[in-house]
C-alpha cells in the first residue's frame, strides 16, 4: 500500500516536466532509431552497414577487457559474455555506500558458476571522483605488473551510468550525474589510453550511449532537471566518441585504437532505481507492451557487436543487434561543438590531474 508521503512524491514526479520528457521524448527517440533500421530495408533508403563479430586476435597472452558498471545489468551481462570469448575481464564496480565490495564478489562468483573458465579481476571505482578513477588506473597497472602480464589492455567498455533525480555535487564540485556519465568515462579513457596504445594487437574503446532528443530548458526549473542533464551527459559522451575517433586518426601509430559508440536500446536494468518504484515498473510495462523492452542478456547483443567488430571499424554508432549501425542525431556530428567539448574536458582533466598531484605531494 502506498503511503501518503510516497504518493505525494509519485504525483509530484509524474506531473513534472522531467517525467514528461522521459516518458515521451526518450520513447520517441528509441522509436526513431528503430524506424531508421526499418526503412533501411527499402531500395530508396540509404543503406547502413552491418558487421560480423570477430574473435579476439591470436596472441601469446589473454586479451584484457575493462568494463565499468560491471556488477549489474548490461555490464554484468557483458562481463560474462566476453569471458566466454576468452577475455580476461576486469570488472569496475561503482562504490556506493560500501555495497560495491559485496556486489563485486557476488558478480564474480555468479559469472564463475556460469563459466568455470572465466578469468576475472575486480576493482572498486567511483567514476564521479577523479581521485578514485586515478586510483583505479594505478591499481590496474600495479596488478598487470605484479601478475607479469603484458602492460596493455585490448578493450575498454565505458558502461557505467546513473539517472539521478536529485542534485548532488561531487567532492570536486561537479554535478554527480554529469561526472559519472561523462567526465568519469572521459577521464578513465584518457588515463587508460597509453595501455590501449601499447597493445601489440588492435585495441578498442566502446562507449555505451543513448541518442536522446535534446530539448532546451527556457526557464529556470524549481526541480532538479534530471532528464535534461541525463540527455546532455549522453550527448557529451557521443560527441566525445566521435571526436576521440578523429583525434586518434591524426596521431602517429594510433591507427589500431578504434572507438565505437553503441546504444543497447531499452533494457530492464536498475538505471531508474532513484525513480519511484511504481513509476519505473509502469515504464517497463509500457515498453514491454510496445515490444521495446529487452533483458540485459538480449540487450547486451549490440555491445558485443561493437566490442567484437572487425578491428578497422571505428567512429560508428551500433544499434539494434545483428551487427547493425545507424546514423545518430545530427547534433552528435557537430564537429565544432565536439571540439569545444574536447578542449573544455581536457582543461578540466588537466586541472584534476594537477590537484591530485598537489594532494599526493602534500600527503607524502
């Protein structure tokens, strides 16, 4: 039975602009993507490419895959699937109120039960904190050294993301949702890029994204604009994916580091854990009636398509499974906007690096 306080919260959320955006715009964005896939069947429409999955390159060592947000949903499904493909999977568990250690152990045990040959290693990381991301990178490098493994990684999957319904600032002063969904992925990628570039075989970065319809907020909202910030965080990640692809293309000896964005579609995960439970259940029910909702085991298909696509494939947007790609929104291909975002993000990254260095010097 819904209590009076909970009912008030539910009604307040349902009649908010943010709920309308989530219910209408996000569903419409998804339908548009599926429509693009549908019209590609006709002769008059521009054809998109689809690519087969390729097994990891033959090496003298087991290829390493790093997955963030790996203790539930798509991340957990991807960890299991890629362990079956022969990867040594490094699971990054988001540290929330001490629960990550238990969830990480539970995920590793369950994955081992389904695949006794799985090679797994787990670390805790809070992607909203640069200090935590830097610590994760240092721990990963130390583990590679202590294990006498090749000092490289072959696959990075930036999967972690949150949908926050209230304003929370990180210790560095950033909005937590933007920091987790975009800046954390940007920082982790920048920090792990040397390990990706030192791989003796082609390596890849896969950014799990969502191409939502972006709208403008013309008035200052009284309520935290969770839908807008989530949309912009995902747009930033998509712009970053395409710009990183261009940047790597200009760098010497970086031809073998590819970047792919992937949209898994609507998947039944705990991304809406902060939304009132009755609303999230209703949303999943509606998506299921529209035949749009997938389980993580099905939804992970697009992520695997992107991760295992031929090594020369880069700068594309995977969606719909079966190795298929589609064009993302026109805004996501805005080169000037992507360049401005890249410059600003690099400046923030450098500032965080300098702050971490000063803190380290002070402690020592």
